[in-house]
């Protein structure tokens, strides 16, 4: 079955870049996502990448996809204290159920001032 | 901005009791989902719902679980006889159509079974 793995924890200093990594096993994944969860809040979609792309940039966020190695990363430039949260990688495939998501365990990002 | 709303935010129930978790998806959305996250574990897919029927469900979604869209606006998850291991955060999500990439999530309901 599908599996998505992430490291548990990342600590950076304010102003530095953060890189959160994710690996997945299902080569038929169509879309790969990054969600953010702040304390007490729901899951907020940050960005996504289609599986035929290598890179996507959206303001401070850069997503890199290495399809051969099944490796996805999220780079946050100029990390701010407000970026402290749990970041979830997720994958989906187009199917009759309308793209159900398979999530990783989440990476807790702590940004120190 | 439209959002998915879930009630209650926290539900405490005794083992063996029935609970109903409620969700109001975004009004023009057609696909609805329930996910759950046991503390310290991954967010797991439970069930998807489209055109008034279940379109896919996971192994977790056994006979103790059911979903309903009783009135065209609410989307509910019922657990008939709760177990301690049902304690988790339950997230509702909706999408406007099958191909849309973004699923909009609610804030979650924390269910505690004692």
C-alpha cells in the first residue's frame, strides 16, 4: 500500500531557510501536497505539485520533486516565527473517490527568534 | 471566505455510547471526506462521499461507522458504539469536484472516549 514518511522535527533560526523532506512509495501518485497545521487549527493547503513537474515556486515556498527517488521537499525561504507549525506531506491519485489523500506523519517546524 | 465548519470542537463520551460528529461543507462542493488523526499518529483517510453515497472507504471504516448527508448541508459521521481507540481528532473535508486539487479541511473535532 501507499506510505508517506517524514522526519519528525526541524528547528531553524528566524531568517534562515527551512527544508522539510518527504518520501513516498506509490509511483502512481498524481499530486503531491504540503499542508500546514497550526496549534488548534485545521489543515491548510500550502502548495501542491503535479507529478510531471520537477519544481514549483510560490513566493517563499519552493517545492522540489524527484520522481525517480520518490522524494519531495518543501523549502521555506526567510523562515519566520509565524511559520512554526506541523507540516504534512500528502499524495493522491485520480480515482473514482475524488483524490483521497495519504498523509505523512508530519514534521514539526520550530523557528527560534 | 467560505470554510468548512465542524461541531463540536471537543466531544467527550463514555465507551459504548453513540456519537455524531457534524460538518458543514462549503456550499457548492460535491465531494466530502472524513479523516482522523490519533494523537501522535498520521492523518488517516476514513471515507469519501459523493452523490449521496459512499464512494470509497478505508479498512478503519467498519460497521461501527456511518456517514450521512441528511439535509443537503450537513455531513455527519456517526460512531455507533465508541471504543477507547476511537479517541482522535476527526477532520471533515470537501472539494468542489473530483479533479480539483485542493481539499478544504475543517478545524476538526477532538473526540475523547473515556
